[in-house]
C-alpha cells in the first residue's frame, strides 16, 4: 500500500468520524490515525495527519476557547509516540499490545491536559486544587469513552492494515490493480 493512500484512508476515517458519523462524546479515531501513521511512517507524518484532521474537522464542527489544549492534546502525542513505538515494539508478537498501550497513554495525556485547560480557561471550576480535581472527576465519563474507542480501534486498525499488507505481498494486489487501471485507461483512450 502506498504511503499517500494509507494516510488518506486514515484521514478519511478519522475526519469522517468527527463530522459525519460521530460515535459519541470522545469516541474518536484520531488516536488510531496518529498511532498507526507514527508506527508505519514516523512523527512528521503523524503530526501533519493529526493536524489536518483536527484543523479541517474543527472548521466544520467548530471548537471552543480551549482549542489550543484539545489540539495540543493530540499533536504532542503525535510527535512523541514514535519514540515510544521504537522502544516498545521490538517483539513482533507485542506490537498490537504496545501500540494500544501508547494509544491509551495518549488518551490519558489528552484527558489530563484538556481538563487542565478547562479548569484554567472556562471559569466552570474554582481556581483551587479542589476545583481542578472536580474538573477531572466530571470528565471521567469522557475518558472512559475515549479509552474504550482506543481499545477497539487501534488494534482493529493495526490488524486490518497488517492483513492488507500481507495480502498485498502474497497476491501482489497493488501490481494487479495498477495493471487493471492502466488497461482500462488504454481502452478508454
């Protein structure tokens, strides 16, 4: 599978989930996209893919005054996840577990960072330690949804990607598709 095709597929799924078929509060595919793009390509691709997803989807759905916290809540893990992936995915059998764990760690960072932002900016909570704690407690249902989506979609995305790569190697699907496309374009011409 070509790099640009894979990144486009990840973008379509994550962007589409945010604006077209929202699965619910904090059930999201951005974490899956940032983890898989980082694993297969690196931090630069992960950062720019994640940025494109959140920037373009926020143009459609909007955001609040804590957008700086929500954006960096995804972008910082996009930049840092490659280093963790390099350290944790040495064993083939543990890749799915490692990627899912990195996704969960990204979710926890997002939770603590964005709710700190809510506490600082929104005025919903007193500017005390107790106010910060209440902010975190009130956000626990959202964390649960985000962790659940990561537990489902990161492993699923990894398994499907590996299956496509395996089938492509075994049956040379990409070469056959290119042949079919070039044959059809000759017929049309």
